[in-house]
C-alpha cells in the first residue's frame, strides 16, 4: 500500500511540475515588467514548453544577447512571430 501511495504522490508532483505549452503574446525586454528579460530566456522557454497556438514575442527594449539563441520546436500549423512592440524601435545585438 505504501508503494502505491508514494507512486501516486510522485505522479501528482510530476504533472504539476510540467509547464504548459505556450501561446499568445509575451514581452521581452529589460524594462522590468516584461515576461522575459532576454530573447534567450524567452526562446529557451519556448523550446522547453513547446507551443499549442500562435505565439508572439514582442521586443520592448534594445537587447544585447551574449549567448547563442536557437529555436527548435515543432510548431505544427502554429506560427511564432518575433517583432518589436508597437511604437518601439528596438535593436537586438548579438555579441
């Protein structure tokens, strides 16, 4: 009985620890209120969680990326768009 209980507890924790697939609009920038502070962090989240609908990453400030950023996710029939937020003229610099 103890083994079954421990198994069910572990199974419950594994389901709650799984992140949900992403969709919708997320902001990326260093202003302090964005969803992600770097493009790498946002893309890493997409790679980890996958997507289940169209995804928009809006860049809100200039960014300097010091690490490689790669996107490798199966989008099925969904789209991933990365663009400046409305009214923002942002630059992404890769060093």
